[in-house]
C-alpha cells in the first residue's frame, strides 16, 4: 500500500469513527434565490403568500445613497422569477416614502400590510397593483425627540396587529381594521444607543401567546414580553444576549427562535430556553457580478415550503455617518441586491439532553 493510500484510508476511518452528530455545526449554505432589478435598493422586509410567491420590500438605499420616488415591493415566484414590481401609491396617486421595512399578509383579512418607515405609517397594499391605503398611523409620540421607526409587524390569534418601533422603543397595537395605534408596551429594553442604531426590530409570539419576543438590534438582544390571558403586556426582560445585530425573527412550531444576525452574517437558532442550537450560513464574498455569495447584512426572513428565505440588505452604515462595521466595505461594493435561501432544517447537535 502506498503512503498516499494509507493516508486516505486513515482519514476515512477517522470519519467513520466520529459520533453521528459531529458535523452538527457545519453551516447549511445560503444560495441565491433571486436578484432584484438593476437600480433597486437593498431588500429589507420579506413575506410569502399562500402560493409560495415571495414578496420583498426595498429599504430604498443603494451603496451610493438613498433612492427617491415611491417605495418598491418585488414579487417572485417560488423559482425566483420576478413576477412584478409594485410602486406604492397611496389612494392611487400619492407616493409612499422610498423606505419600506416589514411586510406581511394579515392572517384573517388577507390584507398585505407594508411598513412605510419614512412616513411612519402602515399601508394596506394591493398585491397586484401597488395601489395603497393608509392602514395605521401613530398618535403623538411619547418620546418625540427620538422620532418614529416602524420596523416589523406580527399578529395575535384575534387578528390584532403589533408593530415594533425601533426608535421609540415601543410595540404599537391596532385591531385588524387598523386606525390610530395605541401603545402595547413601552420599554427602555426596546431602545438602543448601540450599532446599528435600531432597537425593537423583528417580533413574533410563541405558540401559546404567553410571550412576545422582540429583537433589539443595537443591543444584540432578544427581549421577552410576557402576556396575561387577555394578551396585555405584563413584563419585559432580556431573554438572550449576544446575537450580533439581532434583526428579523421567526418562531417555528417547536418555539425555537430563528434570528437574523445582521452584523455576523448568519442565522442564529435558539431553543425556548435561550440556548443556541444552530448557526446557519455565512458571508462567502461576492460573485463577479457584485451580488452576494451567502449572506451579507441579513435583515428579514420567512419560511416557505422547505426553505428559509432571507433578504441581503447589504447596508453600508457609513451612509448614515456611523463608523464602519466589519462588512461595510463589502456592502459598498454591491451593485445588485439579492434574496438568499437556506434549507429550513436544524442540524442535530451532540450534548443536548
């Protein structure tokens, strides 16, 4: 047997002797699902309809700065083909701001609700035409010096709508018919002085609706807000620390939290106790066409079928006068923006009871 053959045999034997969960922390790769049209801003919000079509909102910034004109929503089929591009016009004529964030279909009314970050309102958008009406507005702000920063939205089983406000540190609530929002919870744990400068971000209820979990991006935390039997907020506490740039957040059927870590370019999965059980994907550089390979500043995520779909915001924080982050120079090179997807599977991990 040659020396090379012996080395190969030894390597194969070593692999065979590894325990079955030894590769649990090998990261599932993120592959490119869809590319936004040339000239589009970075994608931020994402949702899916009942047919598996993927809806993506643009934050309205490119590597060179902010865009103008109405906000844009892009609709892709399950193969990543662009079906249509919606320009959001309120009452058919008044442009929304170019800066859109979270969007979701209401579970009972079917309305497509889109957060207009720039104008601090929630829009009810026709998913075929982009014609919009105002669904939710804000009252006088309790912290007027901080401005408003509507970021993501979710629903309870009664159809009430909950919207995170990154700057006020508030979760706002309306009924399924919208109107002027009321404060559901106002907490300093939902504000931040960190980087990126967004507090309350992605938010979802657990299955029993005994708690609402809210990512705080600048503090790298997830906040747990317990509820009473009438779904009133009871108390806000830090559920888990050290998710670097905790952004979009989902909760699966087992109450595991899937969190987009926008400053670590990964998806962190923690179980209901707060223990990390998986980390998926990573930044792998840029393709020759300057699109992202893997994840770059992942912002929002949605389950559809067997996949997890993730927006690559690829945001250069220097555009806002903030000292650069580790991925800022990479983001500055991106000229075409993408949505990635990852197989929605939690790898087995050894050591769990």
